[in-house]
């Protein structure tokens, strides 16, 4: 198990993914290292280039582009990078029990604006941006969150393909997002992917981050 420092001060993305590795038991932890990383994440709230007053990516993040926790890459899309990492940082703060932090209080005001834009449809901007929106919504649980979530899952269901995937959606990140939702409609979407997932899971037995999180996402289709 990797005992490397959690904070990567040159990258919000890397720091967030290391924190999630810790939370999932894929990386060893010390309370001091977790606190250091979380304090740094909180310090990025509202900085220039933050999306919707959330948490700002670093210049390295913007230059190198987004690579999701499950490995999907998106180069040369700075707005996407700002949005996804901003929401993932808010989600991280919530799941690490930092809701009472002043930085999170301010970020939640920004997230309310995102909900105002995406709540009626349960989607946000594009298929890729919809996933962190739903993933963060499921963690934050604001007013009427469950109704918005159901609308979002209905959008996902409408994008089904015959082979167990979804048109336009980042497959593994979608599975990971759905796996965190304790509602029947999310389970139905995971079952839609189960046969395809069964074919894929043997590919991801490695010790690298992408393999671990893809395997985790695929395993959720069998439950």
C-alpha cells in the first residue's frame, strides 16, 4: 500500500484522487497527512479560475488537462477541468466531514447556482459534466436532491446502448458515480452494464490507480 504524501501542491486533481484512494483503503494514511491535504484543498476555494466559486485547479491541472479518477482523459478543455475538479473538491470536503468549514459554506453557495441551472433536468452542460454534478449532489444532499437525482438517472437511462454502455458518457466514471447512489434507479443502470462489465473486469487486476477504480466500478455492476 502506497505511503506517499497525500498533498500534491502542484495539482488539485492529484491531491483529490489521493484523498479518495485513502478513503477507499487503497493508500495508507496518517491523520496529519489527510489534514494537510484537506486544508490545502479548502484554501483553494474562490481563487481565480475556480468554477462557480468552488475550488480552483492549479496551473498544472489546466495545462495538462483532466484525467478522471477512473482514467478517462480530456485534454485542452479548461472549463471542463475547472468544473469537474471544483465539484470533486466540494464532494471531497463533504465526505471528509468538513461541511461546517467557512470555505465549504461559500462553495455550497456556488453549488446552489449550479443546481439552479441543472436541477430541472438533472443534467449539467454535457454528459461528462453531468457526472460530477450528480456525484456531488448525492454527497451534498441539498433540498430536493433525490428528485433531481432521479431526473439525472433518467437521462442516463435514456442514453443506454444495446451493449451495456451509454452514448456519450464516460463509462467507468458513470459506473463509479452510480455505485455511490443508494436508490433503485441507479441499481437498474448498474445492472444494464453488468454483462459488459463481466467481460471487462479481468483487465483491471493491476495495482495502479486506474485499474483499482475501474475494478471497483465494475464490481458494483454485479451487486
